[in-house]
C-alpha cells in the first residue's frame, strides 16, 4: 500500500503546473475487467472533468456512472484519473441474480495516441454494494480501449 501511495504522489508531482486539455471530447469502447467488463462511453466536459458510463454483462447486467478528474502526467497524451460513482443492476452470483446497488471508486491511467483516434487505459475500480450482493468488492482491475472523437 505504501508503494502505491508513493507512486501516486510522484505522478501528481509530475503533473503539477502542467494543465492541458484532454485530446478528445467523446470516446466509446470496451473495458475488460475482473468483475466489470462491457461497453464504455466517456465524455470530457473540460480539461479536468469527465463522466464515464459502463454497461457490464459479466455477472448479470449492471450500469456504472462515474465522475472522474483528469491530471496530465508523464508526457503528452497520458492522463492520470480518479473519481467515483454509483452502480445499479442485476448481479448474478452462483446462479442467484439479485437487484444490486452500490458506490464505486476508480483510479487509472489513460494514453491517447495523437496520430490516431485510439485511447488505452488501465484502472482499478473497487465497489461497495449496499443492496443485493452486499459487501466490498476489491478485485476489479481493468484494461480498456476506446475510439476517441
């Protein structure tokens, strides 16, 4: 845990003083994760604020709505993001599907290739469900690819 905090601190320090716009307004693609795998739609309102929706089909059908803050890091095209949101849907576990609702966190790194309209991301999205299949679910690491426009 300490190494993760040190890494995040270094990423933030690299970003201080470097504010640039996201390289796109909209993106649509897929995210493959441990528990949330599906279609992702992302909208950048301004250089620092993003809304992302994810429709997941792995364990039932679930919808996630996430607010994310963006910080440019490393070099052009790279953005560190973090935020949170909610989930709602029918989560299937051991042949038992229940209405599920909860809150989510997200932290990740995205790279948008300047010469072509593709963005790649890696993230961690834990959730705390308080209805249906309740409890803290910490195992959701994911990879994403999106077409940006």
